[in-house]
């Protein structure tokens, strides 16, 4: 807060050099008094010595007294207007100062409190009158010297606004200090403002914890995850994503999904189908997708993609998830082969049983021709 940028109550001028109302009042009063005094001086010096007689001396004296009284009352009225204007300005400043919900202190050059607003009592529970003359660090921290990273001490050195987040007791405050510069460019004090940011701090700490937890979960995932914004720029990826695709550093530093795609496509058996699905999903924001991609080295990746939206459904980007399912697919292939082999054995055994039953029926028929009884039952069992 520099002296040349605010209203100077002593000089009566605003920061842009425009005179205040009280200055104009005094100027008009002086302009009115000067002609009266000039007239009186002219009469007393050049006219009265030659015209005053015993008969008119009373009238001349009366005229001088009237002129003097007129000048006095004009000046007195101008002074009263100036005092009234100063009182109104002070009252308006006082109301504004006490209306601010943040704790505001005016400090002198030695960091001692000159004035405190009403929020000091409502927010900190401190009596304003008892703070006058006390060092701000003593009031807040119980020590007579500035704490590390004190914004007021920094503002005194830099001569510009400074701020810091400082914990006082179980509360967090953002403290800002704006220096007051005198006409000589020297530090004359500071406007010290405190804003309670405890709830914002707790919310930020919760968000930071959730972020760390989410990142830890994603880093521990067996899937390679990638998140891009609505323009296809990579916002975040886990380590697994880099490992399974073996992406070089320049593809990651560019943060471009196109650059990463170029590296990925070179590894695929069918790059055209892979790219076509990517382009389709980037155009159709509401679509999800689940498919597979086969690599030239024999690996198989399962690819899943879904849109990322806010609470209002506005599209913010897309998440991609890749899982190496090579061993799973190989296991499935081995199981399919084993099942096929079992089917062949089963069919072979069924054919063998059918042939045996056919032979038994033929034996029964031959036995009947020679007049013997059937040797096998209808179920193919040998009869006693």
C-alpha cells in the first residue's frame, strides 16, 4: 500500500492529484476573504487617512469590523466543513474496516499493532484494545521475533505484497502483508490480513491423500492404464503402461497420443483395425469398447476403453486399459486341445461299443439257426 496510491488525509488530495471537497471549500473561502481584506487595506491606507473626520470615524471603524467579521466567519465555516468531511471519511473508513470478515491489523514499521478490526474479536477471541502496541508475532506465536517465512518480515525487505500459509494452534491461516510506503519510499508499516483456510486445507489434504491412494492402486495394477483429454493429449499413465508397450522416452515427453500410437502400431499384427477403433472412439465420445490386439511377438492384449465425464455428463477425455492375456489365451488353447482329444476318444469308445453289440447280435442269430438258445441278452450281457 503506497502513499501515492491512496487518499492522503493530511494533504487532502486523492492519489490522482484531484483536490477533495474540503480543499475546494477552503479555496472558495480564501477567494472571498482576500477581496474583503484587500478592500479594507486599501481603505485604511489610501482613503481613510484623508477622509476620516471626527464625524465619520465611527462609520469607518464599523466598516472595518464588519469586513473582519465576514472574513472570520467565512474561514470558520470552511474549517467546520473540513472537520465534518474528515469525520465522515473516518466514520466510513471505520465501518469498512470493521465489516471485513478477515482479521486485519495495521502495523507500524516495527511490526507493532496500531489498529485491529472487529474480526479480531469474533475470529480470534482477542480484545482489540489490548492488542495496541503489541508485536504481532508475540500475539500470534508467543515470541517477540518473526517466525520463519513470516510474510510481514518479507514485505519489509521486498517492499511488495507477500503471503504465507501458517499454522496457529489447530487452525491454518493464509497471512498476507501489504507494505505501506512513505513519501520517501521507505517502509512505514504494513496491512496484515489473516484468512482462515483450515477447511480448505483439510479438503486439499483429503484430495491429496485420495490422489496418492489412487496412484498407488493404479501403479500396483497388472493393467497398463492411460488417460487422455478431449484433444487426445496424455494426462496420466502408470508404469505398467510403459512396460507392456515398451514405450521410448520421447514418446512420453511429447505427451501426444499420436506419437504413442505410432510406436504401438509398429508392434501389432493388424494395426489398421486397431487404429480404426481408436479413431471411432475419439469421435463417438459415449461409446465403451472391449476387444483384443495381437502383437507380432505373439502376445495378446485385452483392450478396454471408456469415456471420462463430469457430473453433468460433459466429456473430459478417455481412459484406456491394456491387460496382457497371453498366458490366459494359451491356457484356453491348451484346454480346447485337451477337450478336442477327449471328444475324439469318447467318439472312438462309442464306436467300439457299437461294434461289439453288433457282433453279439450276430452270434445270437447264428445260435438261433443251429437251434441253440441266444448266448447274449438284449443288453449284450452273456447268459448263463
